[in-house]
C-alpha cells in the first residue's frame, strides 16, 4: 500500500478551491522567488495595477472601487521596482477644484455679512467725516492698533472703512472697498482729510495699500496738511508701502505726482507734533512746500541727529534702523521718477541742500550718483547759496570736511558766490575743521588753475 492509498478521497459534493487562479498556482509552483519578482515587475510596467481576480470581485458586486486599489502582496518590494511610482500616479483620481485660501474665505465671509447693507449707505459719513457701515456688518468695535484710537468717538452701531484699515483688518477693508468702489466713494475723507489709502500708508499696511489701489483708490489725494500718501510714507519711513504703490500703479495708467508740495505749517497730526528724545521728524518749521523726496531726506537727517545724540546702544540702533528705512524711501522715490533738483517753495532748497545741512554723506552719495547730478550740484537757493555754501557754514561738524570734498569731486564750484557775494570758503568756521575745509578749497583751486 502506497501512501496515496491512505489518503481519504475528497468528500462528494464539495470542491477544494484555491482563491488564486489556476495559472497563478501553476506559475508559483514552477518559478523561484527571483522569477516571481521579475514577473511582478513586468506586470507593473505593463500598467496592470489591479489583479484581475480582485477586479472581477468588484465587477461581480456591480460597484466601482473607491479610492486606490489594494496594494500587491509584496508591496514593500514592489515599491522599490521601476515603474511603481508611475503606476501609483495613474491610480490617483483627478482632484477637485483647489480649496480657497484663508484670505479669500475671509473676504467671502465679510461679503456675506454686508449683503444686507444698502449700497447708498456705504459712503455715508458721520460727524467726523468717516465712512460708516450699519451694524448689519456685525464686526467688532475693539481697536486692534494705536492707529485706530482717533476713531474712538464713532457711533456704537457703525463700522467704518477707515477703522477697518487702521485696525489692519484686510479682509473687511477689501470687502468694504469692493462694495464702495462702484459708487466712487473709495476716496471719501475723514475729519483730517485723509482717505482710507492714506490711513493704510500711515499704518504701513502695504497689502491693504495694494488692494485699495487695485480697486480704484487715487494716489494723488491730499489731507489737511497737503500731504499725499507718498508724503506720509516718506515721513514715516514706510518704504514697503511706497514700493507697493510703485508696483501696483506701474502700467496702470494712473499718474503719480512726485512734485506735489505739502502745505505750509505742521505736516503731521498734533499727537505726533512734539519732538521727543528720539528726534522723530516733525517738520513743523520747514514743512512749507516740500515734495515727498524732501520729506524722506529730512527724515534721514533727523535719524542721524538722533543717533549722534543717543545715550545708549539700544537707542543708537533704533535710530540706525530709522535711517536705513528713510534711505530706502529716498532710493525708491528716485527709482519711481522723483527729481532731486526740485526746489521747495519756502527757501528754494533742493534735496541736496537739505542733505548738506547735516553733512549727510550717505544720502549725498546717493543723490550725486544720479545722471543729472551735474546739473544739480551748483543749484542756488533763493539766497544764492549752493550745497557747498551750506556745508561750509556748518559749525565744526564731524563729516563736514568729507562732505565738502565729495561735493567738489562731483563738480561743485568753490568760487560760486551767494547774494551777499560770499564764496564757500568765507563761510568756513574757525578751528581745525574750518582750516581743513579751507585747505581743501585751496587744493581744488590750485589743481583747477594749474
């Protein structure tokens, strides 16, 4: 009796089935592990990502497989095989429309809140001249920044575009501006004559500045002191907002008035008009008829004075940062097209004269590096003084000699005379610095006539 005879025959009426197809069993019986891997590699390269037996199971149920198909038996081995990544990409179903960003979701939320507001109420003003929106907007009243403190007297049931901008609430400001733009009320002014764009420039909200300009806000508006948004950015050193104005309006067709002069008198609000130990620029004495470039140079001069007078390293670093921001404003305005040869309306000073008043060598180098510097270096004020006269009249300034030599190297005339018939050398102070300035003049004259 053989061993096969001892094995009982299968029960009648039942079948011993294997869930795998017969050809798969035959192949697995004949092939080694290496051959099986090669076979599986060929199947994946051919794009057969789902086993035919498993696909038949879904077809029999009448349903489509949800999500990616089950992984193969040796998934950790097949993942290393070439073509596996391509097969995975082929199995990924096409995604739906991308989800909106947080900013777009916030805009849609604010627009839904404003659906019940009548369009004509969007440009109504209160007693202070601020634009208001009824309580249907359902927004908070708590101020989120110091810039919104001057709107505290607003009615409790109002919501204002100016307040939304001052509180740095970009989505709400965008929704309000979208509603107000068709009515031409984006340039509505509050009690200080400032538009929402000027409030955004004062708060250095470059993104809100971009939004308002894109929706149609005008850049050449004036406040009660005659300042445009460019003046505000230049005075405060907000170079990011200044560059946002430049990028947004480039190619838009809206002209930018770089030669706009502010009014005579104080150029900033009374809350900022007092000069403290930080030497914050106020321009209260020299504010008449200044362009934005004049304002930026004056801001840089004030930062240099504050740095020289600082009593600690922290204060000196703070003034240095202010100077760097003001320098970026000067460079941005020059790139935008501002002229450094424009005279102010009060004394006829150019920006080079203003920089020379503090022997501001850093800005003098920037201004004299312009292609038109040769026509500006000898420009005279209403009293006949050139920039060299202004530098020579300084009282023993540390950078006085360097500034005088820089001007003469760039073409300043040491023999130019003012209305009192005084040459620059005659205005030099007594002492070692005055002697060095006079010696520099003498050397230039000797080289000129040699």
